[in-house]
């Protein structure tokens, strides 16, 4: 039976990761494409008609919903308000909603408005779901019997979007993480044994992105790219050969753990493959807090030296930080600020601790009677969903002040200059595009003329040109990225 399927990606609110405030500077509509939906689309029958609407790119029209026989919605926790709006509109027009993603995997019972919820990963569920949808007997819930073999995951349907609406493309190599941080829901959703695709699969996905007309940056969206270090090295060697054969010029960003610095060969392979940024969860400079949350990979090491080691290699560290651990005291805010400035972590994403459903933190705090609400999934919401050991007013006000201090123009540009002093450009360089030049010219007007912080912006550009000319492109990118973070901090 032929069907029309509408795939909807909800609107992402203003967060660190949305990069919404720089879209007008870089001439794009959204930071990242909805990779999950593009992959789900590839699991549906090729004979079916598919339409994808990313609400971060364009509005959802009633005509889109009326066209569809069913609406497929994929969301993370942060997307809940937008997801509920989409479900309400679909229901009002009599269209069933098939809902999946982390929001529904950890909270399906809270969404009776969905005709059915997919709990877990989709690969092993889709055959039954497709058969039931075709027969008109959709069940209320489809739950993955086990974690699927990702070597059977199909190529995403890149034809469903215009890749040039986005700043960065997305590719996935692995799912899961071998570590078990108390606050993290990755192991609850994807497990502690990383499941990896073959190098041939990943290379095929990279070729598909190239075939779609993409030549810019690619985010390898793994929970921990080096969760299986041996397999990561095999992939990296294949990527190095692929770059040489295809003469590919894009760079890569990914997420990894701090034990990256313990393997010089791995770090070198990442540089040679074209990785320019890596997001690392540092969380806290305080050893007691790291032990409390079982962030064992960060303990018993000089974290400032570790960050500088990555910078020296030619890769920039973007990092996550958390305040609100039970062992945190009032001095934690100044400790965090000093560490971030000293280490030169320019992109420092600081959030209040939140207890996500399915985590060991959620279980512990529930047993202790300390849970008071649900997480919004947005680390910029200065709202606690549990009772902390610090006075709540002290914690939330200290958090706000910390973020504002970090992204004030002078502090931000000082941190960027610290990074540039440690940074050693290495590995393949991406080719500049006309869009890069236009973004630079727009930034000169917006940050250099129209907005506050002009003086610090020009001082930073001049110092970068004089002292770090070989990394001037990186300096400009940091200035543009900082504009977003400053706007985000201003709303706290």
C-alpha cells in the first residue's frame, strides 16, 4: 500500500548548541540537519512518498499535514514544547503521529496524543511498524527488543533536504559510551558497549554527503567517537585514504572523552584525518565532583595540561561544564571561571546539573526524595529539577553570573587569544568558500559596528592578525561563535 509520510523535526529552542544567533552572519538557516529522521526515512519503503519539514528551516503548513497519511516526529527532551505543538496540529487534522527519539524513549507514557511511540532505536522495529501502518492496525507502542546492529543501518536520505540550509552536515560512526557518568543518559539509551559501523559504511556516507553537493564541515555525532579506540583508528586510517583519493577538503568535529590524550597515535590520526574540533565533557575542575559523578576518565590528571595538549596537536577543545554537584561549594563558580580562562576553552558550554530520566542520578535523587520536576533538556534554563546541597538561590545566581562573566567580550576574547597561543595548526586545511568571506564581512558590520563589544572585537582581530596569522580563519570563526554565546548569556 502506497503511503505519504511527513517527517517533522521540531523547533530547537535557544541553546548553546542551536547557534541560532549566528545564522544571519553565516547565511544559513540551521546548524545541523535532522540526521535521525533522514535515517528513518531510509528505512521506509522506497515506493512511499516522503516529505521532510525541519521547523528550524521553514514553518510547518497545514497543507503538509493534510498531504500526509501519517506524521513521523523525532524529538529530544529539549524539543518537547515544539513536539507537542506538532502533535496537536496533526491530531486536529486527523493524522496519526508516530513519535520517536530520546524524548519518547524515556517518557512515552506522557504522550497519549501520539498514535504510537517508538521506544528505543528504530532499526529492528521498522519492519513491523511499516507492516502495521500499511494494514491500518498501528500499535500504541513499539519497543526495540535489543540494541540493533548498526552495520545494518542504511544510508540517510539526503535527498529529503537542501544541504545548503545548514552550517554543518552530520554523520554517525558509533552509538554508546564505555563510561558510566551518573548524570548522563547515553548509557541508558544506547548502552555501554559502543556499537560501530564499518569503515566502508562511513566512507559511503561521506561519499553520499559529497554527492549531495556538500563541501563544508561535517560533525561526526557519536556520543564518544573513541569509545572503541581500535575501531576508531581503523576508521581514521580509511578516512585519511579517502581524503587523499577524493581530494576532499572538509574538516570534522566530534565528541570524545578526555582519555584521548592518553593515546598519541589516536590523536595524530584524528589530526591527519582532518578533525579540527572535539567536544569533551570536562564537567568540573574539582576532583571531588568528578569522583561523585563517576567521571573517572577525568580524575587523577592535570586537566589544563590535557586541554593544551589537544590544542598543541591542532584540534580545538570545545567543552561542557556542570555546576550543582553535591560536593560543589560556593567557590565552585570562581574555580570554573579560572579553569576555563586558563585552559583557553573558548567554547565553554556551562550548565546546571539536571537529573535526566533513566540516569543513575535520577534514580538516586528519587530514592533520596530530592526530585521536584522534569528536566527541560536545555542547560540554559536556570531551573533546578532536584533539591541541591547548595542553597538553590546561590546555585542559580552563581550559574547565571558565571555564564555572563565567561561570555563578556573582554573575557571571551582573552580566552580566544589564550587558545591561539597554544594552538598549532596541523593536518589538512579546508578551502575557503565565498560564504566564508561573506560571513567575515557581515561579522565586521554586526560585531565591529552595530553591536556592543566593538572595541574588544577589533582589538582581538588585530592581535590575531599580528600574532596568529596562520590561524586567522580560526580566530574569525571564534569571534562569530562568541556572538551567539554572548546573545545566549544575555538572556539568563
